[in-house]
């Protein structure tokens, strides 16, 4: 899990223009490792602990107790044993930005590109956290804390204290909500 304090320090440093390369790399690589695990688990794949080969464990029609051999060595696993290895570790979930981050992070070289990749994931998680629908809460896959604490953190990172951009976004959002409500009232059938 990524300690929330590291992410906060990264955003604060970025806001001041004094971004610490070491902190950026620490957050970025931790995020890459965790999201790589999330993507693998969500897609029913495992990385062999013996040889490092990644392969499919979960597949339709396969019994949870069927032995699945690693294509790179003699290590084997069952779907049931694989599931127990990550159960209760918040490794199953999705966000449209997870896979692109995992693919792009290792080759991102500039500070700007690396920060943009992290910010894209954080933004996607912020947008998803505002959905009150039950089900997967993708931010729990890499941020420490309860749902309310994670949502508050994402709000703070997105809007920061005194953010004029945030004030403008809030005003536009409130105007859009008011317009929607006004249109809904006009459309209601009359008794």
C-alpha cells in the first residue's frame, strides 16, 4: 500500500515547483508495483515465484482445484490456492487508468511525464470515488485508509486549499446541478 503521507508530500512538492525526484520515483514505483499486482489479479493471472513467468490461472470451465502448470518451469498452482494468496489484500478491482500506468511507467523518463502518469491515476480514482454506487472502490487498491479518509484525501489533492481552479470547477458543477434540477422540475407531469 502507498502511505497517504507520501502522496500528499509529492503533490505539495509539485505545487511549489520543488519536486523531489527521489519521492517521485518512490511513489511512482510503489504505485507501479501495486497496480501491476491489481491488474494481474483482476485478469486472473499470476507471476510464477520460481521463474517470473506470468500466466493465466483463472479461466472459464476450469475447476478451482485443477492444477495449472507454469509454462516456464515446473511450478504449479490451483485457482483456489492462487485466490487464497491474495484474498483480503485489496488486489481485485479495476480502473481504466491502471493498465496504461503499468504499461507506461517504466519507460517514462521526464519528471513531467512521471508526475502526469501518477496524476492521471489519482484523478481517475477521484472521479470514481465520487460515485455512490455500491461495489468496487478502486482507490482502496493502493491507498491506505478507510473509504471516507481516502475520498477526503482525493478531494484535497484535487482541489487543495485556496484553489481558484477548484472554486471555478465547484461553481460550474453547482450551476450544472441547478440547471438539471430546474429542467427536472419543469418536466414533471402536472396533477
